[in-house]
C-alpha cells in the first residue's frame, strides 16, 4: 500500500476460527465495520494520498481501515496471494475487476453497506468517484506481505509494472 500509515493498533482478542475463506473474511470485515466505536476514532483524510491504518492483526488475518477523498484510488493491483473482503462504511466506491481477458472491465458502484469478497488471484482497482469522502474496512488472509501493480493497456488487458512489500 502506498499511502499515509498510522501505527498499528494492538490486536483484538476475538478472532474467527477455521479456514478464512473470502466468506469468512467478509464476516470479519462486517464485524469490525459494525464496531464504529473501534474504527471511527482512527479515521483521517490526507489530501496527498489515501490514508490507511491497520486495525487488527492475528495469526489468521488482518483488518485495515482505508479512507478516500474524492478522486483518490488504488491503481490496478493484486494482494500478493492473499484473499480478502472489504465493506464500504461511508460514501461510495467504484471497483473494476481485471481478468486475463483483453476486454475492459465494467465498473461496479459500491455504496455504504456493500461488501466485496475475493480469492487470492483477484486483481482490481478501487476509486472514490463520488463528491464526498469515503471510508472502507478491509480484511485479508493471510496478512498482506506484497502487492503487485499493473497498467491497463490501450487495447484492453493489463501488464505488470511493479511489486512492492506492504508497509507495516
């Protein structure tokens, strides 16, 4: 992730058990999102770049808070082999999911309450195309170690541009 980073908060004691599938990660993101007293005090916005803070880390998964001012986005990226899920808790986000196909992906609008869950080979771009700030809660398993970034080709498809370690 390439944005402003806050020091991680201590890990919470409650954690799911068993295999963390995308469905379980969606449940984790929903659980954390419902606990507004936990994440809302950590919300910050940065005009230069998206802001993010790791909220929870366990041996099985991690949870992040991300904030998005209008126009801010991720660029096309994957999650280094981690599965994940995210939910929008303020504003709205737009996601485009990329596959090996050369066609251009259609955007999906994600309003408050929307949740997206995905497996370890998911490649996407998320942007705040709205006029108000957005906030989202993300859960990953295993914890992110790297992310690869891609460029969209003029005729469709994507090409790998870089792979970076994830800041802690």
